[in-house]
C-alpha cells in the first residue's frame, strides 16, 4: 500500500477558535482565520470570522466600507428549519443609509467601496450564526464611512 503522504496537510489551519474578542457581549468568542491564515499558510489571504449572536443590540462597528468585496453570513440554528434565522436583523447600506430588514437565513454581498453598517439585531428568539468573509485579507480593511 505504501506510506501515507501528508503533502496537503499544510493547507489545514486547525487552531481557529478564540482568536478575536467578543462583540461587546452580543456574541460568543470568534472562530476566526484572518491573520492566522496569512501567517501560517503560504498564499492564503482570507479574512474570515464566525460566531453565535446571543442577544439583541447593535454591532459595535461604525459605518464603514472596504477596499475589497465582503460577504456577511446569517445562518439559523434550528436543525428542523435552517431557513428561519430566529432573529430580526437590520442593516444599512450606501450614502443615504437605506435600511433593510430580514428574519431568514441569508448571505449579504457588499461590493468594495459600498458603505454599510450598523448591523442591528432587533429581535432574538434563539442564537444564530453570523460571519463575514473577505476573499483578500488585509490587516486593516475597515475604512470610516465618508
């Protein structure tokens, strides 16, 4: 059979829990792979975080934009109906801060340069998963809104 090879093990980052702080008691600790990927896996450049939202409130990030596209993920945790977010969330976009509200699991695409936030968890029936992903990580990727 031969000796097992581990040529691709270098592409698996196993230490991804608890590398970033909570969002002012709204969330659990992060599961993150931002700087860890960039430092430990040559060629990887994502900025990624995922955590449970545990209570209502406003995320602490001020209105901002990024030099790269960003993806926000809102996933329900009901194993019988993952479409239900279990919360009502509001997010604002653009220079006029248009507000959008949803209560289902969804992905939000934010093209580079589009101002967004705050994210406001207005109602919470059960914790849900929230995450963000930037395909091209930068140490400082949050720029203040204009």
